[in-house]
């Protein structure tokens, strides 16, 4: 038995059933949210940004796999704050199994880019949970996965502490394009764990589009 199994025994985080951190029964209890336009938050076919809402630097669409509740919420909190890396593999596997529903809308042959943490925060935590999840999802989907194109310039307050307009102000200007690289493709998917107001994904999308990206979607585990 490894150390990880001693600290975080492999039993379902919701029902306690042995064998996995997220069991099939509990994940099926978490519903998927209706897809919405990332700009106005109103229902949208396949998650596309409404034509009337679209701006030059806006996201082209957003897909969230589950509501932020039940075993999904517990797993993401454990992953982020209890440092349970092994949980990321199970979340990513379940996410991958759901993505077939959305492949018509998502851009073809995209590059998946995880939302970066500020380097001091990542060093303190020891990992970026979005990188861990994104790497598995990209590999399973056959997508390219690049972590070095976006930089986080400063260590601000956590978005989870803020609401509404404060989130927008807190994240404004926080991302930069890595000057030693050029965008290697035209279509990208920005990946984060939870979508709340969308401020983080929208800010990152602006940076990519200012630097030549043609199509930028958002993908999150939960909303």
C-alpha cells in the first residue's frame, strides 16, 4: 500500500464505496448544466457565443460538464486544497467520457491550454490542478497540450473570495502572452476546473486573440 492510499484511501468521496474516489453511481447523480452563451449567460445551442453578443476578443463558446455539486464538487475541493493528485486521474477520465457529447461544437484539432497559476502559488501547492486534469484530457482526446503560452503576472486574491464585478476587476490584466513563443495554431480551448462568472476564461481569451488566435473556446469540469 502506497502513502497516497494511507492518506487518502480509495473510497468514494460521496458514498464511501471502496475502490475509487469517484464511483460510477455518484457521478451519475450529478447533472449536466444547460449550455449557455458565455457573454449573456442565456441558453445557447451547443454553448456557442450568440452572434449578437460576440465581440472581437470574446470566447467563441463555453462547455461545462457538470454542475458544481455532489461528488464533483467534493473531488475538486479535495484536489485543490487537500493535494490529492490521484483524484485528478479519475475526474479527467469521467470528463473525457462525457466529451463525445460536445465534439460537434468544439473546434477541430485544437490546442488545450490550462489556466495558469501564479508561479509562487504553484510552487507552494506543488502542482497546478488544472494542468494535471488538462494533460490527461488532452491525451485521451488526441489534442495537443501546451502550458507555456500564457503567463500569470501577479499573485492576486483568489476568485473564490469575490463576486460579480469584483471578480472582473481582480482578474483584469492578470495574464500575459509568453513573449518567447508564437501561437502554433488558430484554434484553442482554454481549460479550467470551475466556471463561475467566466471572468478568468474571458480574460485569458483576450490575450490569445490579441496574439493571433482565431477561435478560442472554454472548457470546465463544473459550473
